């Protein structure tokens, strides 16, 4: 079963003619952040890195020496797992130990140079990552992502960067310009410089735009109203859902409550006392109010416009990840009689950290990348997703049998954010 069986996510391209004629994968290099690195279930781990989008593309292109900064069990940070289903699903690290690099002594840069937590500026400037050991694992002090890409003299490059210039504001539940949200003019300048340096290598380049953060389960799983945990249905008073409580009063129906609030909501925080809750408001850092959503959306739209314009001028095709994630979150995808979506735990497209795709999700996205890559003169076959689909279908039934909302403990989320925190200047 391949992606041809889908009635499919439209691969919307920002039209551009690819430079360089037939694609040459002699030296394929990937630059980007955690999405390009294959980060999943809250960890960088070799079992998931084997299914990173760049690794799958390399495999389909017949590349035999595509090297990644592999991390051994239990991953770094330790991979998250579904610890228990009863009385509620709880997600925690499977170990207190940390995985270590497996091929740190490779005598050349890795082909996949993507650093979890990286911003566009990091691709340009960061060699050492204060507080981000994954950055040091990947770059090893040799140089920036761009420096190391040039050392390899790439013939083909995929660039998947920009999410950490926008998405952290949603994950933090607070918008701080220049801290978790890159100013639009700075982003455009930095992205243009990255493209300029890559074009100078002579490589064929394919890029991606940025998806909306409210299409991922970390942001859209908890509704802004009171839900009966036994039925997952809204609690109605006079026929209307009862809003959760924020610091300024009842939440707007257009607000988002992040999964960082799961422990609090399970303890009754944000739920009116009349409905059995504590009556205490949810803190600001787990809620995105409509004004914050509007600010993030404005930045994201302008960043995507910049990506489209810069890449069009450079003759670089762009994968419309924005449209793909939107379809994941709305209609979902039907594949081989199985419905896949962005629903947390049961949708199949995202892992236990609720931010990064599962192996199955990455495989579907890889096929969308391949469709765009083939516009450059390549002729890559799509990835066979049948084995991953079978694993998902077998494992999800036990989760669906327990409908109570899952809890991502605050300590677990804090550990994950520390691992992905990019340096800010």
C-alpha cells in the first residue's frame, strides 16, 4: 500500500521552475530542525531517525551513504511512552537514562544536519547550542549547518526550517516577540541569506513552508470548554457548552488550551466549582487567547509569503506543509480502509509528544516531499507505508477503548521543552 491509495492530500506547490535539470543525489544534504531530524515521541532515537523524511527520501533515491547523528536507546531525551491506560492514559519517559550518540566519530559532517530546536538564524550562525545538547550532538563543533553543508559540496539539498521561528509561541502559550516569535523582517532576511548560500553551492534545492501550530494535537486536543471525561462530550448548561476559566474569566470559544494544561484540567483547575472543579483559572502559559492566535497567524502568514517569494525568485519548489497539516487536522486521510488524523493518540499521524509526527506521519509527509522533488527531474517512487499502517492499526484499538483524555505530566513537557529550546540572541 502506497500513498497512491490516498484520495490525496493536495501537494500544493508554490510554483517555481527548478534549477539544475535532472536531480543528482550523489551528495544529498538535509538542513532544518526537529521535523527534518526525525524527532518523534519526544526523542531523537535511531529507530525513528531511520524513518526521518530525509532518510526515506535518500532510501528512495538509492543513496547508500546517507549519514545521520544516530542516538541509541532510550533516545535523547528518553523516548515517551504510553505508561498506562487506566484510570487515564498517562505519557511519561520510558527511562531516566539518556541515549548517547552512536556515530559521533564520523570523520565528516553528517548528511542530515537538522538540529532539533533550530531557528532560521541558527542555521546561519549556531555552532554551539547553550542548553541544547542535541545541537552539540549534531554539529560536533565543526561549524553551522550551512558551514557543514558547504564542506560536503552537496548536489541536492532539502531545507525544512522556520517552524521554530513561530511555533514556540503557541507551545509556550505566550507570545513574546524576539523570544519565542521571530520578527517578520528578521525572518525574511535570515531565510534569504540561507537560500543565497545554498544556491551558491550549485545544488538542486527543495524547501518547505510552515504549518499552523493549531493543527497539531498539542494545541488542539483540549477544548476551551468543560468536557465530561467519561464521554469526551461537552458539558451543557441551558444547551450551551460551559467555558473553561482563564485568568481574565471564561475562555473564548476561539481560544486554545495546550496539552500542558492536561494535568491541571484533570485536577479540576479551570473548571467552575459548580461543575465539580476547583474554580481556579488556568494560567496564561497554557492558554492562547484570540489576540495571541491572531499575532501568531499574522507572523506565520507573512513568513510563508517570504518563503514563497524568496524561493520563487531562486527557482526553488516549495512543499506546502501548511496545507498538508491543515488537512491532517480537518478531514484527515483515509488510507487502506483506515482513517488517519491529528487526533492525539488515536489519529496515528502524531507521536506521544503531540508535536512531532509518528513514523507513519513522517512516511506520508515524505511522499509529499517526493512528489515535489520529482518536479526537479527526479523519478523517485513513493515510500511503501503499509508496514507502518499495520503497526498503527494494531496498537490504536486499546487506546480507543479507553476514551478518557490523556495526561502529559508537566515535568515531562518541561523536559521536552528544555531539549528543544533554541538559543535566542
